[in-house]
C-alpha cells in the first residue's frame, strides 16, 4: 500500500546512511532528497526507473506513429486522394 507521505531524506541523513536508504527503496517506489526542508532530488529504485523509461519510450513511439500517420494524410490530401466529409455522407 502506498503511503500518504512520501519518503523524505535529508542530505545529512543521506551522507550518513546511504546503504540504509538504498535498502528502503526495495519497498518504496521513490523518495525525495531534501535540503533545508525543500525537495531537491528524487531517489528511486532501478526497477522503478526502468519502468518509467519504458513508459516514456512507449509514449514517444506512439507520438512518432501519430505524426507519421498525419504526414501521410497530408501527402494524400495534396495528391487529391482524400474524400470530403460531404462526399462520404452521400455514400451513407
């Protein structure tokens, strides 16, 4: 179950107990490294990082596919290979 308050790690704590916090990441998705009570960085497990990178790559690939389809449609439109909404309506 996800906690309501995320893991917050002070810079000093990080310096003194890095291995402890790395072990904590096995049960937490991520944590914040804070300095003067202000979040400065995110600490996450390698597994979580790989999941996020996978999702990011999938989103980028999907965007590239959509752009490719739009470009193909524009080329077909310029060549006069597309139909207008009115002409499609008459087919129905």
